[in-house]
C-alpha cells in the first residue's frame, strides 16, 4: 500500500496510547495486520513519560502477558519489587486479614512497578513493531460506524482513517465512548487519592498494607529498600490540606495516619492527587467498535485491579480477533465483539461491584458497618474456600 489514500486504511485503529492501548497494539506484533494508534500527545512524551506518583501492582498473569509481549524482559529487574504478603486492617483493631505467597503457592503475591516505567517500556517495544503506525499530536473529531465493512475516524489534522475495527482505550472519561453514544455508570466517591513515595525507618518486609480508618484509607505498597508507595484516600477538603502543607508537616500527618507503624517517614519527590471516580460502560461494543482498559471499566485503586483488568480484557479481545482470522470470520463482526463483551463483563462486574462495595463499607462510620467489617475480616480468614476465591484474582 504505497498511495497516500491506502496508507490511512488499517485493520485496527486504536484510540489512545496509554499502557493498555499500546499493549493491545503489541499483541499483533507477530501478525500481518496493519495497526494504527491515534494519540494526542507527542512521541517524545510517550518515550519518556513523567513520574506521576502511581505504582502499579501486577498479578502473575499480568506479568506473563507483559512477558509474552516482550516488554517485561526489558524492565530493569532492580526496579521491580516483589510483594510477598498483603494485610488488610480495620480501624485500630489488631486483627487483620492477610494473603501470603505461600497460600497462592507462588514465590510472591505479585509485583510492583512505577507506572511511568510500564509506559516507557511498552512504548519502547512498540517502536520496534513495523506493522504499527503511531499517529501523534492529533485528536479524534468524530467516529463514523455507518459502513458495513469498515469504520472511520476524522482526525484534527484533516485526515481520515478507515479500519475494520476501532478500539478505544482513551481513559475512564473516554471521549470516543461519548462519540459512540455509549453511556456509563459513574460513581464519584467524593474523595481524592494522594500518592507519593516515602522513605521510612522500619522495614516493610515486602508486605503491602491497607488500613481502613472509616473516613480515610491509608495504604502502603513495598518498593526498593526502605521505601514504599503511599496512597492516602481522603475527602476532597482534606486532600487540599494535605497537598498544601509543607513536607515536614506532611511527613508527620502520614506517620500519624499509620500510627507510627513505620517509624519516621520522609517524603521522596512530589505528591500527586487524583479524584476517586469509577466508571463502568453500559456496553463494551458497538458496530465495528470496542472499548478496552479504563474506557470499558475504570476501577477504584483500592484493590489494584485497574491495569490488571485492562490486560485481561485485551487478552480476551485479542484471542477472539485472532481466532476469527484463523477461521476466516470477520473479526469486526457483532459475533466476535459480543463474545468479547460477554467474557469481559462476566469477569469485570463482580470485581467492580465488589470493590465499590468494600470501599463503601470500610468508609462507613456507623456501628453496624464497623461490626460488619470485623465479621467479614474474620470470615474470609477462617473460611478457606472464600479466601481462595480472593487469591484466584492474584494468579
């Protein structure tokens, strides 16, 4: 395809070069399919993404997917932390729910990697895939799915892209989803998540902690040496306060929130604040169009399912597309896309509702809620089948 016209015809056009969008494109590295990625940011920013304070906890399956994409192997091992154990604590109670790598029968529960490094090495892999075209510094003006054989995207630079399938991966506030008139369930928790990295006096022993303290949630994810990624979920008013105070006062506040659990604590780098809003699209597909990643399901970070669910979703849709091609079926047909929707919804809906339910319960200050929390922690710990159900998500 040498003509200018044919250069803008693709098998799949992906809207959004976030980690899930790029990973999806990388899934077709060993095929003859022509893939386009449309991204508003310039390539130089994608190549060297800024630190945003977020650390990504990965399950074993997610790590395997990144290995299959030849991404994991290029991330420096010294920057990957293993999580050996996870503990959930309710208020000031000494009783806690714990998950260990021995229970999972793995060498660790999962892994922790800075978000900017995942983005960096996914993009680095992308640049070595000849059948993928990245069109940067453009926005999608409109999407037309009226043709039976292809869909088209009008770009802000005046060009038009045609593709057998358009896949949107442009955040939980997806503009592409809105253009397709696909609505979503939106849950605003009226809270903000403050994330930062802190150095602490006492070792973390590769244990992740989640402290539910009724009006706020305090979490720590173990990073290299005596450093942890600290996640504080508070009201928007408290968030503004924590973002404004100086480092010395901030260190004191976080140390107090952890009840001196880690001893002295010191901020490393900047603080970042993000609104706690979850989304669940009312459908994941339309005519020659599909949603993946946060555009399909935007999770609450408390259970660290966001990127993991995004990778699971792209694994499902990639398998359906490749299976359709193998059996000479139109991969953009309703039959193929509905299979993806059904399989992802079956996995995503219990995780989404369960996570939102946990957050609502553990930030409720009523006496019945407090009693329910204690009961749930003990029940999950004592009932092995229930605990195994939770552990399956980490595999």
